[in-house]
């Protein structure tokens, strides 16, 4: 498991903020994501930091897997938010994004991959907290 990013390092989610002022407090449980987009960003950062516990905690109970094994061979590099539907007063939202990935350094040449996962994800807010519900994904 990769260590959590340093608080003063640039947050993996791409806001330009440092981790300690962006997704860090969400991962630590000190703050809840105020919007579906913020939750999406924090989940990307959790993938980047191999934080499966956070991913499960923010997964809606209706679709949450019993356990989650992250692909250790993949490095999540960059997130692009393409579209957000649903504002701060809605309890449902959709976020379309593109997540750029590549193999971790040290991967044998013949196994190296790089690509983009595009997904249209659904989110619900319950009890003041946003949850990831499901997504339609394809990798290219
Ligand atoms: Zn962030």
C-alpha cells in the first residue's frame, strides 16, 4: 500500500490545492465532501493513494462491494472532470470524468499499459453525506 500523500504535496485530484487542504481531510474523516464533484475528486485521490477503506466508506450501501482490491500495477495520474449534473441543493448528481493511468515504474516493458478510464458516475446524498452509487465505464 502506498503511503498517503504529504499534506504539502499537490493533491492527486488536480484542483491545484495541496493535499492537506483538499482531499486529505476527507480521507482522514475530518470533513465530508460538500458536493458530488468533491467526492469524486477525493475518490480519485484515494485510488491514487491506494486508500481502499475510503473508497468503501464512500460507496453507497446498495452497490458497495464486500471488499475491494486495488490494482497495484496501476498508477492513477490525472483526473479530468468533464461534466457535472446536479447542484449543491440536489440529493442526486452525476459526474462524467476521465482518469488517466499508466503502469507503475518498474513494470516489465511487455506488461506496461497507459490509458484513460472514462466514466459517468452516479452519486446520492443521504444524511448529509455524498455516496458513489455506480458508473458506466469503459477503458481505452
Ligand atoms: Zn484533492
